[in-house]
């Protein structure tokens, strides 16, 4: 996992690595810097390129550095199985030429990046060279079959409900006054990138501001922060919308919210929806490929709107804010259906796949 940024992929990496290390004696994690080392079990050997410093490097530089480390590791001990959570094609190309076993876990729908013909051709050729490809939603699985003629193995994201609930109750005086009063509280937790499409969210807020006394909290960081802030300023929403940097524990904020909104253009299987449902929050999400429709069971467990349709998003927010009781049953049913993402059973599936190659 060359680049660690604190999103849903990293959460799954930490969960799976720590679980697998309980049963397999020799587990190593290869990542660029040490900023996330503390989240891994002491049994896990961590191989970093460098210590965490302020200087920033591109993700491609990180990929190349970690690939070089993997080559060095391989020539020290050829008896290895590689599990890629990121930079999958880099790893698969290396496996192809050095002839070692590799499991690839894909994280986001090909709909988001496969329009680039060069990427699509390269990916289509090399993904077939992986010994096993894992995806985390049924829709995702169908996309791989249709676009690349690849059979994949489905494992849902392991969800540790008890840990999320426990962390949500931690009080560190982080719930500032902006998100503590009686206004209708909306929350979004996502990287500030084009993929997460915060501009659609802001345009929807510009519609509801005339009808609802709300506060919108966006938790995340990324290259689009200044663009989003300019949009907020343009619509004169600074009083109503606040962006705060990514939090290692966002759950106290999520617990205080009335509504969770996801506005992404594409996903894999968004963890953050599962986390919102764990804390019994209503979810309004874009019907993006892939994941939200599957989690929300085509709208039976939440509300869906077409990608970019800020008017529909606005009307869904208004309707929920005015008719909360009408949605109580959906919230309860959504919590019950989280059994699909059970921590233990899905972690065991990962362990089973890995054991098949050992």
C-alpha cells in the first residue's frame, strides 16, 4: 500500500492486515512513510521508505519507491505472496516478470477511470495476470466481468460496529459550537477530490438554505479544498458550511449529526455509509458506481439521487428534515442489514483466500 491517506481503503487495509497477522506468522506491510504505523499490530513488520516529513511527494513517486523495495525484498526471499491494496497494476506487472504470486484488491469502480483508453488497455491486459482479484460489491464484480472479462472474488468490507460505536462516545471537546446547537446538522466525510464531487453538494445547499436552518460539516482534506471554499463563498454559505481537516476519529461528529450525505461520482463500496448506518443515521447518497445502491438496497434503506443532480439532492434533504419520523423504519432496517458486512465473517474470507496461496 504505497500511499496512505486515511480514507476507506486504508481502514480496510488496517483491519485485514491486523486480522491476518493473528493467524499468519510472517506478515509485512510495505508503505511509503510511517504516518500510519501506529494503527498496525506489533506482529506486523512494517517496511517504510522514509519517516513522515513535511515534504510532499507524488503518489507515483511513492509507487515506484515501494516497487523498488518489493524487488529488493523478493531477491532476499523469493518465497512471498504479495497482496496489493493499491498500485495494483504496478504490482501485477512486477509479478508477471518475476513470477511470484499476487492477490489484487480493487478499490474503486472502473467507471471512474477506464475512459482513458491507454489505462483501460494496460489494465485489461495485466489484471488477468493476477492470481486472484478481489472486489467489494456485486455491481463492482459485474463491471469487471463486462469491461475486462475478469472473474473476481467478492468480499464485503469488514465492519467493526462495536469499535465505531465505542469511538463515537469519546468526548474530547471536539464538538465545537458550530455543530452543537439545535440546527439541522448534515455531515459529509470524504477526501476533497473530484471523485467526491463536493460542488454538487454545495449547489444543493444553496437551494435548501432558504428553507432549512441547517449546518453542514465537511470532514476531509485534499487538492480541491480551495475550489470548494470558493464555491461556498460564492453562494454566501460560510455561515452554514464548515470544512475541517480529516480526523482519525470522526465518529463523535457523525453521532451528533442528523443526516449523512455522500455525493461521489464513483466509489467501490463506501465505508462511510456503513459507518453512518452503524450510528443509525439516515443516508442520502448519489447513485454512483459502485456500492451505494447495493448498501441502500435500491433506496429501501436510504435515498438515492443521480450523480450531479443537485436539485434532487436538495429536495431529498428538505423532505427528510421535514418528515423525519417517516424515515425511521428505513434507519432501523439499514442497521439490521449491516450483518452482510460482519467483521469476523468477512475477515475470515480474506484469510481463506490468502491461505489458499500459502
